[in-house]
């Protein structure tokens, strides 16, 4: 072997090792689900005509980008089939796509849900994808399937569809699977997909990804859910502590910062919520029951609060919503207890009264998770309202300032280099804030991307990666 060939091969090995060992944005919301990539330097000013590195067509799906080495990963629902897809971070070229065969596609909301809503998780060596329709799949970085773990097609509340993403820590793949039947949290060996543990859950509804943290020298995985947030021993799956009082449909995910655990979430139904109340069935009838038969058809529902969500509120699929069905939905959602809170380590059992450091109730997001960064917990909600709390004390820094772009929000805020990035759902309008300030200081309001952005952006390689409804975008400072 010539010295030149040996040198080239050595270089390839080193390059592969770097790519394999450096998952810069390894799961939903990045490093341990924090939403923070402190060492990265993504652009502040960007848009269709500014600091655009590349833009390529993207298949249907809501999963958020995940980056490892020189590859970016998405899940997709394309042509009625489920895929994990890899792209080159250099130019956006599709490198491979591998199908996850499903006998049946799970029921999902046609505009607000997707059977490819779960983001992958990677340790830089394998890529793990979850589909509510069929289960967990592990691939190598070249797209070769290593193992799969079959699961029955998920049945979610109101047939909305799954949304939780797997996490990968210390060789354990963790999946929270809260469904109408057989809710559980599952731990698999990342090497071969064999089951290490499985723990039953009582929560029938949650769409949020868990987080891993250290408590008393042991690692735990913490999962929000209906009624309680619960911590489980990462090695055994045994429940260790819990906090009572959660949104009835937890969409936001918990996060860890400086040794504390944080959560902020809202869902409709909380009796103490002064801003939102479900309409009574009598009100629905008043607005839509044109034939006066005491129930709502799909056509009639379009004139009411339920416009666009009829199928999700017709559980027996008979084409009508009755008083009993609506009252059952209200009863389910009325368990909601909405708040933002901070938990300290060291607790066991029910720690609601002993280890919750602070709790607040203003500015709570429905879908986006908060980001805890530069000593503050930052929240964004529909209408472009932003709120910040002091992370240590819970003291309100600023409350629901209308500073972000107007519109709805699904994507969680992400942070890097002293800045926080938010993006609207319907038109992809980014607002960049200066982090850690006493008021919501806007650094830049960027031009709209002109397409829906439901996925949380990724930050890696000093680049902001954005998955839109039609395109995958990469923004970086022009050199």
C-alpha cells in the first residue's frame, strides 16, 4: 500500500469517526432535548434571499431535523408509506431513504397531525426512528436496518396521531407510548433492540418527548403525561418520583438546565383558566344545529367551535356528535392543571409539595416546549406572545409581550450564541430575540419562508436547519 493511499484511508477513517462520534443535534430539540446549541453560531438575519445555504424539496411529515456528523435525518410519510430519510448537510442532497413497513397507518388529524411526526434519535452510530403505525426501527448511518421492535398500531385520543419521539441514552432506547389501550414506557437495548424493561403507565394521552437527568447519582428518564409527570430509573424502568397536576394533553416536553428540571405546558380544560373555556353543548347546538335534532352533523359543526375537528370528537364514527360524547370529552379535558414549574433533584415518591421549587401560570404554551437559557425560562405562545421567568426563583421577568411574529406556534424555540429563535406555524416567520434580557428584546424579524413550519429547527455546523411543509432549508452566514 502506498503512503498516499494509506494517508487517504487514514483520513477517511478519521473523518468517519468524527462524523460518527459527534451528533451535534442528536434528537428532538437537540442535546438532551434542551433546545440549546451554545457553541454554534447560526445567522441572525436569514430568509429566502438572505444567508440561504441550500433549499431542497421535503416529503410530508412533522418530524424535526436531527443532525449527526455530515448527515441530517427526518421521518416522512410519502406516497402512503413511512420512511426514515437522510440528507447531506453540505448541500441537502438526499442520501438514502429506508421504508418502515406498516400493515396499517394509524389514524391522524389530516392537517394538524402526521404518521411521521416523531423525530429520530441518534448516538452518532445508529439512528432510531419510531412510527406509531408499526414500532421502532434502528439503522446504521448508511441506512441499513439493524433491528426493529414491532408494536401494534397506536390508538390516540381523538385519533389525533402520535407525536412523541424516542430518546437514546447510555445504550438504552426509551419510548413513551401513551395510547387509549396499553400505555407504557419502554426501554430497549440499543445494540440489538431487545427489551430491557417495560413499565405500565396510566396516562392515555401525551404527545411530549421525555428527558434524561441525574438524580442522586442515578440517571432517570422523566416523562410528562395525563395527571402526573413521572421519573423512571433509566436502568430498570422503575418509577422513582412524580409531580401531580399536568395538562390533560401534554404536548410540551420537560427540559434540564443547571441540575434542575423544568416544564411549561397548557391544554384546554383547566377550571382555573380565565382565558379559555370550552363551549357548552347547548352553545354548539345554538351555533350549528340547523335541523334542530339535538346533535351535530359534520356539516353543522363547521359553523361552530369544532370547525375542522369534527372527526376527532365523534368517537363512535356514526357521523354525529351527541351531548353524551361532548360531555365525555369535557370531563376528560377538565383534569387539566396548567403551569410552568421547576423541580430540584433528590426527591422520591410524590414530590409535588417537597421538591417543586416554584410554579407559575402565565404565558403557557400549548404545543411548543419552553427553552431554559442564560438563566431564564423562555416561552412563546400563539399570538406571538413571549414570557420569561427567572430560572432559579420563578420570578416573572416579562409577561406575554407581543414581540414575536403574529400567528400560531407549534415549533419550540431554540437557542444559540446568546439568541433565541421562534418561528410561526402557518407562514414560517422567524423572530430572533436577545437572550437573558429584562424585556423581550427583538434582534431581528426575518422575512417569512412562505410555508408551514410545524417542526422544531435544528442548530449544527453554525447552520439553522428548518423543515417546512414543502422544503428543507439550511441557513448559514455567507463567507
